[in-house]
């Protein structure tokens, strides 16, 4: 699904020098490499504050910890997403309120958000799924109307640009009160281990989140907040600092591959290509098809026989996960998410896909469909 080895070979000298510089300095935690990457990421995204942390899940948890929420407070998030989005809500004793998504973009439904708001609602966590922003204009309008926080889960969408109704163009993770991202190796901007970051333009929130990520400490051994230990280590920061200047190039490569897939599959009766949110660019963390009258498992098996990986993101919506079963939610309550879970299929998507590979993948998908159509 992702060719990290070939990507590394293209920037091997820079990566190796960056890692060696950290080893030579022996500043493995909170070293100058972390500060350098933080400043460069602030410049790239336009965020006033970037707080590097240990991973994307930590970023979401620390963001919620900074909002003075109380047990039982409600956090609205889509049911069609990776589990981390609801996981941190539950871990903090808050109440995850899941809602349905739009069929076209697969992002959180604005109307579903409106219907889910109660007096206990405090936060909306939109997920910019697969690489494009949710409808942030409408979400921010709802948040202002009801005095809610918005924490963007941009773990799959770093580098995506959103054009607001006022004409301003902003990066994913910089539109809400707080934004979060992940640097998991397979992400568009990925390190060689775990890593993440939090974004905000609010000085007070930034100070609080920095303290929370550092055991609740600003002055050494003075703990003013209940905190956690979540740090981006210097080696990972050095790797990310090398890769960040290539991010736009990586995005363009993914968009080129997506355009190739679109051209081949766009008019096929058994496949629906990814829709584009009109106000957002799409950075294609995943290229996810919706299959129509296709035996998905048989198709995956046929592709695997040809050496072509595929993945299902995500096979079970949050409201049907055993750990998050809730008497409020039953099978059938979120029909769009459940339909997507039954029909989505993601094809290889990464920076190293060339025309020969894309031709091989698309040809075999088309051939396999002949025997997998219901």
C-alpha cells in the first residue's frame, strides 16, 4: 500500500545526515531538531503554535484535556473513522456521540451534527477523512452558534488546503480551535516511528497543551496540570524536517496517481471514485473506491494473487464496535456509514507510484471485476 523504502532511497543522504547529527549531539529528547521542525511546520501550515507530541492519538487526547471538560460532557464525532477519535473521548470519561457521514465525501454530515447537539455537547471533532477537509465553514458556524469547541482530526490530511467562504485559504488542522495530526510512517508526512503534532492559534491553549504534554509542567518539578508524557523525539523530528520540504511534491504525486485511477475507473458501473469536497483540496492519504454490486472479498483475493494489496478503511463503524456498544445506537441507525463499511475498498496510494505500476493495478482491477461482479 505504501512504498517507504523507495521514498527513503530518494532522500537517503539527507535523512542519514539528519539522524547522525542527532546522534552526534546526543540531544535525543527536546533537542534542536525538534525546535527546528516545529518552526518549519508552523511556517508551512501558518499555525501560530505547533506542539510536537508522541503520536496522533496523544495529540487528540491532549487537545481534549486542555478544554476543561467534565465527565459526561459530550463530544460529537463521525462513526465512520479510525477508532482513536472516539477512544480518547472515552478514556477521558467523556461521552462520545457518533453521527453519520455524507455518502459523497465520506466526511462528517453537517446535518447530523445539528441533530446531535444537546445541552451537554461541548466539542465537535470532525475527521478530515482520507485526505480532504470536512465542511469546516458550516461546522464552525454551528460551533459559534452553540458555543462549542472544534478539534480537527487532520491525521490523514496534512497539507490539504481549505478555501473558506470569506476567500481565506487555510491548511487542514488550522481552521478549528485546535488541530491534530499524526506522523505515523504511512502518512503523507510520516516519520520512521511514532509522532504527532497539535496546532492552535490560541496562545492560552498552546501554553496549556505544552504543559499537559510535559507532565503538566512549565517550571521544572512544578506541576500545575494533570499531564501526560508525550514527546516527539529528536531523531523522528530530524527525519520529518528533511521530509517536510518534499511534502508538496509528495502530495502532487498522490494527486497524479489519483487522477490516473479516476480516468480509468470514473465511468465504470461497478465503481464510484472519490468525490471531492468543493472547498478543499484532496491530498489522498487513501484512494478509496465505493464498490457497487461487487463481491469485495473475492476482488481483494484476486488482486492479492497478482501481488496488489488493498485495504478496507473501515470495515466496522464505531457504533458497532464491541468496545463502544451503547444502548443509544443500533445497527441501521447510521445507514450511510454502514453502507460505506460494506462497500469501500482502498487501492495502493503513495508517492512512488509510476505509470507502469498504475497500469498494472488498474488493468488487474478491471479484469478481476469480470469475475467478482454480483
